[in-house]
C-alpha cells in the first residue's frame, strides 16, 4: 500500500496537481477519514497550525476533477498511501462551511464558503505513512473516540463519530 509520494505515478499526479501562483483554489474539497475495521483512525498534525489534528483533506484542482480522483491524489500526497489499494467509499455527505479568513486569499475574491464531500478509506490494519512535511508534522493512529476528540474541525469530528455506523462489522476468524 505505501506509495512514494513525490516519485513515480504519485509524483506525476502531484506535479499535475500543482497550480500556478495566479490560480485560485476551488471552494470544493474532500475529507477522507482513513480507518480500519476495528475503528482505528489516522490523524495528521498540521504544519501551519501545530496541535491541530485532522484527517486527509484537499481541494479539487479543476471543477471537472472527479471527487474520487481528488481523494486518491490527496491521500497519496499527504500520506504516501495508494488509496486505490483500500476501500474508498463516498459517504454521500456534504458540509458547507465558512472559509477561515486567513485562508480566503487562496480563493477568488468574494468566495467565503466551501463545500466539503466526506469519504471513508477502509484499510485492513494501521499502516505506516509518509507525511508531506510541508503540510504535516506527524501522524497518529488512534481509536475513533480519541481521534474525534483530537480533531479541530467540527466536520471531521462529526465524520469520525459516524464510523461505527459506516464501517461493516469485522468478521471473526473461523473457530472464534
């Protein structure tokens, strides 16, 4: 599962995803809750706000980029994982929220709101990740309740709190 963000296919995707300085971010993003069947959740600590923990997030690079592609790209860039090797599911949830004032310069003048699409990425077990140093300081795998308590974003907290209802029950091994 681990990929090499910045190398090979992910490097090409990352390169194509880079936007020239004059382009504005699209106010439509994804939130990808990476988790296991036993409800361990991967969190990343933001480099620009130490102490702020979150799941993988990121904006579309073009209005026609499929949301699943946005998820795959962001997971690869932020963790080095190939999201296509796990079970990505669209939770059919959208959150609309106000963009923090200190981040509005990234968007077209007058844009103040973002639409966030929530996805889950189910992995068989916690795996080591390779974080993007420019975006994150460190990563942690935590039980879902602890992960929800640690997140700074209300939408991330709510998504993690839904994990028990959104994750299939683990199948016990034969003879258990």
